[in-house]
């Protein structure tokens, strides 16, 4: 009878020793991390807890509030799943007004935007198929026997804010594709592709060949040079709704059609143009023009009553699908649209500010908000301030939700998927870190879950701001910390 007790005591002692050794190793890893020369001037916020016991495993300034880049998407995606629901699909509705007489619509065609980011999106449509959804819209007109339209095609995104971009976005970002702002009507990820022909010698000019889509009255001032570089080293500049754009930087030599992605000046108006083109191409005569309500509000009051007839409803991708791409590929536009949709779903009007207000109200019933400052849904704003504890509280709380699986499955896996494909590659932590990353100039962050060797599920957040040197060296330091965490 004594032998089993001795064995149990031995196993217990071994477990205690192992835990003590692991904890010492973790403490040493944090000390080494903080003393890295790259972090001499940096701000660091770090927290890791055991998801079952909520016991703190390791920490370093967990209440320090700093900008953390794209990990902010963890808040907007969680709130969308909880406040809207995973199966909700934003609607874009097509109306006509006036009367139909002998095949002639004596009135206008209306596009009523519902904040759907999947219209023509490269994440939901294959190349060459981005505009196919418009064919169904045209068929809805043809099915009424309409052969001619005396009025205009009017796109209406006025159910949402026309502010352009959230507070704190940089001029260096908003002309590029990743700086495309949210809108009541989205199209092609609110992105314009510029195609350049480059020269054969360093320093020679580049020539803009075309754009997709074609943007009417676009003025592009090209200062981009041909250089001995790899990949896109150019930047595009231009404010929301502005048709005056310019580019600078460099592109690789000897390219016949090099793509550079920029933000779309006015997605609402652009959709009206694209729909009008499809209508005319189908053989229907259109006497009026393509117009957007933002610039035509006084001329066309957007009232949806008995004067208008609903002829088609386009259902967009579900919230669950949008969340999936938002976190996997870190799509800024999708994250901002989720805030818009939270606001629109709850109040009937979509805006960033109201979306953040509703998000923080929901969050205040689940966790402490001390240190949390949100200015957008994607993390592109440097005005955001978030602590490691804010992240860990969010990630721990949502584990109790029925939407947790959808949320967890949207996150990239280290060394395998999404924005974490190269993280921990061929290291012990490969496949063990399931998290959202954040990257901006002098900012690197990760927040999510780690599966340890002993079977623990660790909830963690690690933010480093104002490090010296390149981002790759900072990631190397972070990987060492993750490799230590999985030994617990």
C-alpha cells in the first residue's frame, strides 16, 4: 500500500520541479527579451495567462497602453460576431422610380448600399469575375420588359457616413490600397489597380498604362522611377473623394504591366458608373448619367417609400466569412466595414464613431476598459491605445461565447496560414501560435492563443513600440519568447 503513495509523491515532486524549472526559464526569457539592445528605447506590454485557471504565467507592463497596429482587428471582429451575428448578410438593393410605359422606364435606377464589402471583392470573386454580380442586376431590369431608361443610375450610400477615413489615419497610407476607407457602398475592395510599364535603366521614368477600374477624370501625377529593386517600392497619395493622385518611389526594371494598388476615390460613384456601363452593354438605352448621392443629394432625395419599387436584393458575404478574411489576411477595409455594419445594424446609420461606441458598450459588460482607446477598427490609426491586458481579457472572454469557434478559426496559425505563415517556421512554436499579428513602422504585435507542450491553452498579447532596427529582428526576439511559452 505504501508503494503507490511513494510513486504519487514522486510524480507530484517531479511536476513541481518541472513547473518551477519552466517558470524560471520563462522569467529568464522575459529578462533577456526586455534587455535586447533593439528595445532600449521601446515600450513593451506583455501578458500571458492560463486560460483555465486565469493564473498569470508571465507579464511585463501589462497595463501599458500603446498603439498595436492590426491586432486591433481582434476587437472589431469579435464585436461583429457578437452584436450582429455570424450569419447576417449585408444587402444591396436595386430600386426603380417613375413608371414603365411601352418598355420605357420614365424614371431612375437606384442602388441602395448596405455596407457590403464583398461586392466585386478579390476575396470572394475570382479574377475576371469581379463584375459578374452586375449581370444579375441588369437581368432584374430586363425582366420588367425595360428597353430604355430616361433617367439616371443613382448610387446611394447615404445610410452610412461620408467621413472618408477614421481619425488618426496617416496621409502616407490613405492613397494606398490598405488605406481605403469604409463606405456605404463598396466596390472591388475600394481599390484601383494601376498598371505601369517600367524602363530598362535605373532612374528611368515609368509609364502608367491603364487602371482597373477606369476612373473618370482621374489626374495622376507620376513620379515613380524604374530601379534595381525587388517588388513594389512605390507609394500612392490622394485623399478620400479626390481625383488628384500622385505616386512616388520605385518599381523593378523591365516590367510591361506592373500592378500597384491604390485606394478608390469614390466607390459609390464608381459603382454607378460600372452598373450604367453594364446596362448599356446589355442593349438597354440609358439617357441619363451615373451619379452618386454624396454629390447629388439636393437633386435626388433618397427616400424609399411607395414612389420606388424594389426589383432586386443582392445578399453579400456573411459576417462569419468577412471576419474570416479580416483576421486571416488582415484586411483593413473589412475591419472598418464591420464597425460600420455594427452601427447600421443597431441604429440604422453606419459610422465609425457609433460602431466604436457600441463596441465599447458591449465590452464594458465583459471586462475592464482601463487603458483602451479605439479610434478605428483595423489598427491603422496611431491614435489607438491598447494594453496587453485589454487583449487578454477580450480573448479570454470570447472563449465562453457560442461564436468562439468562428472567431478562433479565423486566426492565422504560426508557420502555416495567413499573416503568420513565416512566424516560427521550423521552430518549436510552429503550429502552436494561433493569433492576430500587427505591423506598422516601429510597431510589432501579436495577440491570441498558444498551445503548450503540457496541453495548456495560453492566452497572450505582446506589443512592442518604437524598437530600433528592422522589424525582422524584433520578430526573432518574439519567437524566442513564444518558444519559451510552449514549454509550460
